[in-house]
C-alpha cells in the first residue's frame, strides 16, 4: 500500500489544512493518515471560530498509536502544514526520522505555514526561526508562498530573479525541490500570479490570471502542496519531473479556483470540482523554463 502521513490543521466546516489536502491525495489513489494539529469549527479567516489547539504530546501519542498498529508499512511520504509552535514541529521531525529509518527514501514535504501579512494565520513567535533552523535542513520538498520564502531567507522578492535567488538559498540548506506559490512579481504578465519550481537541475514557472476571489478564501496552498507532492511521488524529483508536477498542479489549481469563483463560494468547491484533481494535465498551462 502507498500511503502518506499528513500532519496539519483540521476544520470541521470548509477546506483548509488537512481538509484541503487529504481528499485530493485520496482522489489520486493515496491512502492518507491524517493527524490534526488543531480542530477548529472553521478557518481563522472568519470573524470567529471555536475549537482547540492540540498539545505536542497529543500529536505524538496519535502518531505513536499509528506506528504501533501499522509499523509505518507502505508510508512513502510525510506532509506537514500548520504546526502552530515548535514543540509540534519537533514531533514532526521525530516522525520524519522514524519513517526514514523504516524507508530511507521516504520524502518529507514541508509547507512552512507562517503568519501572513494580513494576519489571517497566527503562529508561535518562535516558529519562523524553528522553520529556518530545523525544518529547512530536514525537508526534501518545501512549498513556501512568496512571503514565507522571504521570511525563510531574508531575500526581498520583486522579480523572478529574486525568487530564484531565494529558492537557491533555501536549497543550499536542505530541500531538493522548492515550490514557490503566490508570486506577484514585476516581470510576470500584468494581472497574473505565478508559481515557480526550483531544483538543482533547473527552474520553471507558470503564471495565470489573478482571479477576484473572496479575501477569506483559504486552503489553496494546502491543495497545491498535496497535488505537487503526489505528482513528485509518481514521477520523482529528478530531472524535469518537477516541471511536470508544477504544470499539473497549476492547471488543477486554476481550474478549481475558476469553479470556486463561478459558484460564488467563500470556500474551495473541492467536492463539486473534484474531477480536476485527476483530469488536469500539465500541458494545459505554459510551463516556462527560467534556467
């Protein structure tokens, strides 16, 4: 069995964290063990929410229980998203180390979720330092948005060259593949938003028209990371495989967001538009090689 462990937030209503990542992975045929770092009524971009943040000991106990029952048999990757504070991050890295003892080829994909400029996501003040010093060296794949990439590297990003420089800085410290999302740069076509994949073998970019989506829409980054990881697991991370993963992910994401906009929804229309997960093709978008 091919499986993935996904450690991130959970919402009862809507699509963010594991709710935005697990179903796409399952739709692509992956068996997913979802471990939740929080359980909220809805994501924190709403005016109010209820629920609990789970302690690191709770998260560790859940993972230990899974290991006791399964021995981590068949686990191909670990995916982490919102962790909240460094103590949960330590549990994530301990899990990655255990998985790699079982299978040295296990991929660790880290979506380095941090506080955003608009304040829609809050984390412990020590989390950026922990991500820079602990998560970056341990990860095989990292999927920061442009703001998170700046926080991880200190490199201001206003052009593709800036993004490539920052991604290379990140790769030099650990990850083999860096996927940068939500790129708004001066040299992209007007009114477009870009996504960039960077590896030692090359760098590629896709841009798409920026849609007028609801400000509180959340979960897009979680969806993107899940699809990109799944495709890297299918195709590998060497050579031009990340370019294919970028194209496929960008096509599916744009089609999902267009369906969400057409529905007038403030949440991703993940279930009505689920066919895009399996049907979107890399050749439906223009993947441009930058180097």
